[in-house]
């Protein structure tokens, strides 16, 4: 029962994250809840392509970020190398969460990485929670704790949380892409707010311009077709439109999505045309 309540709290945080307009705030919100869910004290989230020398790494809580900032380049490189999870997940397609102790056994406490974590963060154990569809082995979260190792229940909760991680990460990527294609500043957010569009509806609207079917959008966002249709209906109502073509055209006029540029100009990062939309529209009504 306690596990169910913890997961309900985690789900509530994930829903709140999907309504957050600032993509850079999504992972800090979610990481804090993940630490609580899995019995951890700190969480590192590694996103995008990363290596020992580059790639974004976020830290929760702030004290952990301060501790990592004090590390020398050599120490930080050791930390970023992701031992033992990089090797563990690279050797298999399975992305089930695992602890460092279970991944390499008795070797873990005596490893340079374990000693570094003990000195820098005062933690003894690490739980790897990768994105389920990740092809970069340690893209996802690392949860840390001191004292006893993570329990079987903690691993169960981490596995249950993985689809939520995927949903939050896809939302972040789409929001960042949306902002990037519409230019810097807060203008896109203000235009979306003026139309009363939620961040989730913005990401669905962005996918509408790609002429994806509801099924494809659902797979991309990790939601059901029914939920996709609900979001689309809300978008139609808020923009005063009745179909996909009219919705995309109105969204372009309002500056909510990029407009297609002339051929060969490179303008309009997400190319869109009546042909592609009508083809999708004819095969599935949205």
C-alpha cells in the first residue's frame, strides 16, 4: 500500500511536470520525486549525448550540485564515466533498473568511483534508472543513498517510474525544439498563454504539423490515442478550428508553430505542406 501511495505521488509530480512551461525545470521537479520514491538522497540526471568530457548533467538537491562543482576535472571525468552502468547496459538491450552492487558485486565498494562518491556526496550506493528506450547506455537517472543498499521494493518502484521518465524527457525535448524553432525570448510562451494552450497541448500541436496520426503521436508522447484525441479537441476549441489543416494554418498565423519557408531557404525547421497533412487527414480523422 505504501508503494502504491508513493507511486501516486510520483504520478502527480509527472502530471505537474507536463504542465510546466519551462523545459529546464522538468527534470529537477521529477528527480526530486524519484529520489523520494526510490529511497534515495540525491539524483543525477544525464541527458542527451554525453561522455566523460561533455553533455548536460543535472543534480538534485542543490547541495549535491555544489559538491560536484568542487571536483577536479579528473575526478569529474571519473564520475561522468558512469561506472558500472555504462558497461552493464552496453552489454545488453535490457534497461531494467539495477544497483551498482548488483551490477558488479563485491567489486563496487572498492572501486575508484565508489570512493569518489563517498568523499564528494557522502553516499555509498547507486541505483541506475535509464530511459527504457535509451540507446545511450546511461541516459536517464542515477539515484544515490548512504547506509544500506536499495531494496527490491525500491527497484520495483524505479521500474514502474521508467515510463514516466520517458514522458517527461519527450516533453522536454519537444518544448525545447518548439522554442528553438520559434526563436529566443518569451514570445512563444506568451502567444501560447494568450490562446490558453497548456505546455502539453503545445507539444501535441507541434506534432500535428508533422502530419502524424493519433497513434503515432501517442507513441511519441507515451500516451493513449484517446488522450491524444482529447488534447486535439481542446486545441481545436481554443483556436476556433475544426480540422487539422485549419488548425495548423491558424497556429502558423498566430506564431505558435513555425511557418514553412520557401524551398531551399532553410526557413521553417519543421517542413509542412497540404499534401502531407491531407494524406494523414484522409487516413485518420483528427
